C-alpha cells in the first residue's frame, strides 16, 4: 500500500533522509518546514535524484491537508510547542515520531532526563492521533547518501494502536527492505529514544555509522504476524 506522507521537519538531515527513502519506495511525500522556500529546496533535491517521484513542499500546517501519515522529524527543543500548534490537523492520523531528546556536553551525547518521551508527549498533546515511535536509530547520512536498502539494520517500532503500528512496521521496508520489528507499547519509546546517544558515541569512537539489528527472530517472519 502506498501512502501520502507529510514530513514535518523535512529540511533536516533525518527528515530529508527518510523522505528520500519513502519517495524512492513509491510513496507520495510532502516536505514541511516553517519556511516554505527551505521546504521547496529540500523537495527539489529529493525529486532530482528520483525520476518520477511524487515530492511536494509547503509549510508544516499546509502539508497536513492531504496526507494519511505524518512523520515528526524535528528537534526536541520546541517539539511540544510545534505539536500543540498542529494538534487539530494531526488528529485522526498515524503520526510517526523519530524525535530523540538528547543533550551534548564535553563528554559527548546523552539522553535527557524528561518526564515523558517525545512520542508520549505527542500522544498526550494529540490524543486523537495514533502515535507510533520508529526510525530513531537509522543514520541520517546513510539514509541520504546510499540508495541500497539498509538490510543490516532493524527498525524498532512501538505504539499503542495495533493497526497503526503494523502500518509503520510495513513502511520500514522502504528503509531496510524488510518489515520493522514490533518492539511493544509506546511507553518503550522512553528507552528507544535515548539509545540513539549510545549509537552516536559509538560512531564517534569508531568513525562509522552504526545501527541496530535484532537477532533471534523467526526467519522470514513478518513482525505483524508475531505481535500481540
């Protein structure tokens, strides 16, 4: 099934990288930003690399008028305020959060001590939305630079709404070539989001782009078949 995906924060590295992968898989993508011109530049960059891809641009609010799925790929700073302003338009939609509340100091990256995860905050602010946490750990540079599926990685997906979660499990194929892994309830985003700091630290230490891969799952089994 092909989706119409609005990417809030589509001008940033993670948002643009995921938008590129979604568009390459045949989904219609709309790049959003507070600044329309910046959104248009990002949309043009993606379209120039993909012959025939459907990529449009607009302000964050405007692109929500014609989509069935929304990706939140914005910085943690200001996350709550942005979601609050878009709450009415996010209601009733599948909202994917890949937002990571991280801090950085002289010792490196670390997960911030927050009362609730970014995904949980989005769900609280928009109770009528179906919020799913996913795509926290895929490297932005790899998303954008490479075109081959990131088959060595697993996309961990968490959420409360079963149908919405399985939709995102299938959407993960656009990035890895395989279904995502159902990691459980949305509350587990509290563990998934700060784990990104560990990967950033590993990347810096080994000068690589590390990722997560879940082993031990039944071979060739769709996560949707084993989730509860």
